[in-house]
C-alpha cells in the first residue's frame, strides 16, 4: 500500500503542482491521498484508538511524544470543526486528570519531557471552555517557573535543542489560554538564550553544547518551536527580531540540505545517514508557517515546503503509521552512535509532527 501511494504521488505531483505554482499557491491542489484534510483525519482517528507508548515499567508515565500527537490532533479537530473527534480526544484524556482511573500515568518530574503534559489540558480547556482543564493546564505552566534560575530562565533549562519546542510550547499555550504576557515573555527569553547557546554560523543547531552533531529531529524541534513562538510574538516585542533572525538563518540552511526526494536526513549534513520522516515533517512545518505568515519568501520556500510534505506523506503506511522515524536519541558526542539510530514505525515521535504539519497547511494565510 505504501509503495502504491508513493507511485500515485509521483505520477500526480508534476501536473498538480503546475497549476498551484502558477497561482502562487503552494498548499492546495494536492496529489491524491496527501491532502492535509485526508491525512490529518486518518492519523488523528488512528491516534484516538492507539495504546499509550513507552509504558515499559511500573514507573513509566505518559511520554512527551504522545502529548505532542494529542496537541496536533486537538488542533486539527479545531481547524476542521470536528467536534466528534475533539470529544474522542477529550475522553481519551479524562482518565489522566487528577483522581482519574489512570492518574498513576501522569508525569511527575520537573523536567521538560514531563512538563509538556500540561499543553493537553490547556488545549482541551480552550476548546471546551471547561475551567477544570484550563486550571489544571495552567498549574503545569506555573510550576515550570516556580524556582527560576538567577538569570530568569526556567529551572528546567538544560540546553538540549529539544527544549526549544518542549519547554516553550507549554508557556505558549498558557499565554493563549490566559492572555497573560508573562508566559509569552518567558518563551521569548528562553528562545533567545538557546539561540545564543546552540545555533551555529551555518544556521543549524548542535544537539547540545557538548555534542556537535546536527541531529535531524533535534533541529526539527527547534524549527517547530521557533515557528510556534513567532506566530504569537507581537511585531514590537523586544526579542522578536532576534528570534526571527535565527529562524530565517535556519530555514536558509535547511534549503541547502533538502534532498532531491524532498526529505532531510537523520543527520542533516551526513550523506551516509538515511532520510528521516519526523525531522522532515518538522522542517516542512517550519517552512509552511513561514510562508503563510510572511516571514519567508513564498517563491523560494513554498515549493520546498510542498515537496517536503508530499514526500513525508509517502512515508505513511496502510495503517496510518509513519515509517522511518528515528528512535529516541540521547545526546552523545559520537558519530557512530547517531548513524546507528534505528528506524521505527508508528512511533508518536513521527505521528506528532505529521499532525502539526497538517495543522499548518490548514491554517489560513496571514
């Protein structure tokens, strides 16, 4: 089935793209089987009935990759006015509220991987107007800054590039839910600190200060995080220009490394590494957001973003599972370690960014 979808995409892409490009519209007239509405619905409905992942011990908790998929599916439900899907996603979460049947699975650590859990009740609360979800989600955002560092950054700051999404998205959702600018200011401050610490002159990001490799999904978190924050930062915000500069520098670098197949590799600058779906979806997301918001030149980045999405959609199998997803990866200053990372199918690390990219494609042009 996957091969058949890929052949169909290849047969359609040139004809479908021609008319779209002629109109300056890179995000419509999709080949059969890859429209964001169709893909989003299937992947979101698949998530609703999927078991929790990474519960491999008695101490395991809901994983951040599942949280990201939840957020993407909820956003899709909102964009498509699919209240039935939204209600299914809410029902899936109800046992994870305090006092619920699955309360034991609520993350516990004061760590970005656990704190991101708060974005789901925040998003549910915004969509349903139910105060119990809003209050619960807000408690997670407030907890993240209870004991800040002397420089004003969260105590959860650790300078892994994953944090540029996982830490900032919780504060961003709290801002969206409350309108309180302190959450947005926290985001901007964190983002600038990470940019100054980790972005290299070529525009890409090391996985961490002591690990000098451009790991695909790690850089993907950065691209997605900057796009999310920029979508909310006012034009006159003190840190906006700095974040926009870092974002544009990264997008320009990514253009150079995009493969002829539309994908990016598991190690971005290493030809010997394999095309990886989760990072490619995240980079596509970042570019789509840039074109739609006017941060990037459409003629330059529109075709690249479109090509990337069509390529990523070809990695979705007959079960609506995303294939060729890099396994979870800790930081290690060792090239063979990164090159040996395994490919997974159906992992939420891949399902999540596919949903975000769908959501970006469905958002109206700014």
